[in-house]
């Protein structure tokens, strides 16, 4: 999703001081000798300075966390082949929990509706079992991509997911203790993920061959 300049300024002035913005690159068509701009990932800013970039599947993981994914295609590996899953709808709920030992956890719950973009056949599985398998593999893929993005944010010690903002709102006294040295505390934040994928329709699932 596009970010307006006011959103960017507000993010830099927030407690976390960090955000991501679309990273634009140029694609060349040698046949037509043309150059077209396209979004290739996300640029990471901390206190107004670009400190890194996140590409590929990890960039999508970041978009899941910020609840900005509207559609897209996922290549899901299944035993004996692969399938293209189309994201139809996705909603991410997030909360920050603080334990008695001041241990901070970011809890994410992703609810997704998806469809099968191409045909897939497994001779040893019924359509119902295949749907269950595809849902499970898609859930695992989404978790993997989110973990990649979160691990990178901790690696560069930049809270572009806004965990600090939520700690500030829920536990302002604790935040006052952590704020000055937050970049060193942030890598200790625990990530907990729940993903539920519902695959709609089974018309593209071929019946098992008997």
C-alpha cells in the first residue's frame, strides 16, 4: 500500500522511530527498449535514515504483519508437486503482551481466504484431503515469511513493526525504562504466530485416479 508523506513523518516521530516504504526499481524491456518503474521490495527507515531493504518473500511477510496485503499469489510446495494459491482476503490481528518478568511478545493472528489458481492432481488423495494439505502448507508458508521479516528487523535492531509503540500505550512506565536503549531490547521480543487459511472452492482439484 502507498505511504503518504504525512504517514512517513508520523512514523519517524513515533516511539519506534521506524517504518517501511515501497522500494522502487527499474525494469527494462530489451525488445521495446523501454524502462518501467516497479515496486521490488521495501525500504526500511529508522529516524529518517534508510538502514536496509527487504525483498522477496520476506517483504510479503512484512506486509502480512502490517495488515496491508490485499491480494497476491503464493507458490506452495506439496509432496509430488506445487500449487499456486491466490490470496483473496487477508486480515491480521496483532497485540503486544508483557509478562511479569517484563518479557515482551508480539502476538499475530492471520486469517486468510484463498483460492486455487491452477489444477493439481494427487492420485493418492481425495479432494477433501488435498484441500486440508494445501491449507496446512499455505499456513506454514505464511508463518515462514513472517518469521523471515521479523528476524531481519531484529537483526538490524530496527522496530519497523511498531512493537515499541504498543508497549508505550500498554505499559508507559515500562516503556520509559526501555525507550533509551530500545534497539538493544528489541531483539529479545518473542514472536508468536497463528495462521488460519480457508481454501474456497475445490473445482480445480482433479479427482484421484482409481
